[in-house]
C-alpha cells in the first residue's frame, strides 16, 4: 500500500525537520568522548541553578496532570510583559504556536508569506495544512519587508516575520517594522517570531509586544529555549489580542506544557542574574567568533542572535563532516539554500576557541 498517496498534497512534498546532531549520536558513530555541540542555538551555560531546585520540588507531583491553563505561569508572564493573562497562549516550545496559526487561519485555498533564508518551521506549518507557501527574496540575508507586502494577494492569510532571523541572525529596526505593520491589511495575521529577542542590545530593536494594542492582527511568539536555557523542557508562548489568543487556545492540546516545564519557567523568570549572564556570554561569544573568522579570512553574516553564519565555501558539507571528526558539531544550512555556509551557535569561550582551532585545521 502506498500510504504517501493518502496524505494531503502539502504533506507529500515535505521532508522532516532536521535538528542538530546530538552529542550521543556522534559518540556512537565515531567513538569520540570529548565533543562540543554548537549546532542548535542552545544556551551554553546550562540551566539556572534555581531550575534544578524547582524540578526537584515538583517530583512528588509528577503522577498528576499539570495545570492545563498554566495559571501561575501566565500570571508571571503577564506581570513581566504588562499584558493580560487572556492575551497569552502557552505552547510546547514556540514551535507549537507557529503550528497553531496556520491551523486556525489557513486552508488549502490560502497563501502564507515568509522570507527566503528564514526558519524551516514556517514552510512545514504552511504545507502541513495544505496552504501555498509564498517565499519572498531576502535582502542582505534578512527580510525584505517591502517585497513581503507586495506579495500579498486576496488569498494571503498569514505572514511569518522573524526578528531576529534564524539562520542568518539579521534583525529589523523599529521604523521598518512599524512601516510594514501599517501596510498589512488587518484581515492578515502577522506572526512576529521573537525567539532570540532577549539577546538584543540594539537601542533601535522593536519590542513586538508594544505594538499589539495598535495592531490586533499581530501575534508575537517567544521561547524559554534560548536565553532562558530551557530547550530540553520545550516551553514557548505567544502574546496577542484576547480575541486571537482565544482562537489559538481552542486548538491547543490539553496539558501541552508539562509540570516540570512550567515550574522551571517560573523559577528562571525570577533569576535576573542568570539572564544577564546569558546575554553577556553571548555578546562576548559573538565578538570572539567574528574576530576569529576575520583572522581566518572568512566572510560571515553579522548576527545579533546566539549564533552566527559563516561562509566556508562550496565544500561546506565536507568541512562540516571534518569538524565532526574533530568532535565539533555545528549546523550545515544547505536546507536553507545557504550551501556555502555553516551556522555556529555561540558557546562558552573555551568552546568557541576549540571550534575556531578545529576550523583552522580543517581549512588548512
């Protein structure tokens, strides 16, 4: 039986999302013991010490379902963001929310716009509901917002915008975002993906949450996986108008965020010192990697996120494999049509230095 033929047309055209190679997998394949992973934009500090305490405290309750409405977490987020709890949707990672939006607002007659060189989940979420992906050309490796507006048709239902963008690390200034939002018809949902927002130190970086009252068609997504160091627990959320949040919550799975994730998020939200250290380590790491690439004569895309894309040439795939044999895992991005680049997550200072040394040896 050819079950592929039974799937909807969008699913037939998809290939599964490819995550960064796990350390354990490389250990099995090559028998290496000293491995560093700079592939998945994770926080190199590990979790906040308060998270460990919170997880230990919740162990006696693991036989019970978590709070399906995440009441305490919503209260904490609402206070931090100065929004109402009825404006929040909690997800199993922000990916969860990105999947919700097309399911609520699009179908096989719809079009969804996103940029070239943007997050791989956007086409997955689009084609998963049978909608048509409309990919606009990038500008300087980032979003061309004018091109995105010009791509709008009567069939457009959703526009995905990442700020900062993954995998390029580019970002959109306030004036550009404001002009874009003003031009998008209210009938079209704009998803502003701010997974890396906490790392931004630029004074001209726009806080998407501040535009929600003016643009009721705006949904802002954020995550605890990056600066807050909880990637392994899968927790993200969105902020929107109460009307949009109500629609998103209608298709949210019961208990989609587990108890340890909720407790860990509550703990790390109170640890400002951890967040500040995460930002400081990342800022220094970006400088370290950028300087290293310049020393090696390599072009790279200036980044404000917790990763950086470096151009290594037509044999990027071979360089990636050679780095694996040196115990260094980075991310090939050929699936983003960036065949000459590798994406490198910011690690600890010693990890960044080990990667740069390994890269220099491989290039030699």
